[in-house]
C-alpha cells in the first residue's frame, strides 16, 4: 500500500530554512509571503498487512525526530 | 490563504536519501518497505489575491529546481 509520512517541525522550534525562504520570497517581489515552514514528505510502499502501529514505530525510530518534529501518516490505498 | 507546495524529485533522478531510508527500514525489521522517496513540503501564508501564476513563479524560481524536481501546489483556503 502507498503510504506517505509528512514530517514537520513542532511549533516553537526555530525553522531557519523557512525563514531563509521567506526572506528570499520577499526579495523576489512577494512581500506578502509569511509563516513559511519547511518539512519533509516521505512516500513509500509497504506490505498491505502493515499495521498503523508499525508505521508509527518507523516514524518514531527513523523517519522523524520526535523531540522536535511532528509526523502525519496518510495511507493512500 | 494557506498554501502548500510539495516538491519531489522527477522520475529517474537518483534519490540517495530515499535509498538510505529504505535500507535503514530493512535493518529496522521492515523488509517490505520499497520505493522510498523523500521530498520537501513548504507551507506558507500568501495574500488572498495571489494568482496561481504567481505561485508557479515562486516554485520555478525559488522553491524547486525545475530541472530535476516536480512541484505540486495546493491552496487550502
């Protein structure tokens, strides 16, 4: 089954990459761009019998850093 | 308006980060994980009168590298 995991920084964690992009968008002529945040999206195929608990285990142990990042799991089919 | 842009590598472009994650998932006890790909998701607030052409301009000039990456725009509200 196709699965995608979106990993984003928790609220309150500094996001220098987002800030850099925001500044660059302003320089590019888009001064209205605000609250820019950058995250990761990991797409993968998993066997159909993979449980949500197993996917969470992958997220906590490998795909995200649970101290500073949140993750969201989306199973597509 | 809340906008999110997902940037992924085009098909055929080597994805060493995805390969590394795939290998690590196998080591972690999930040998069924396959086709792992890693992309970026950029979320930002834009003025309500921002046109799709302007968002595409941001994507082509700054948010993605159109030579090796595809992007997908999603306007949430």
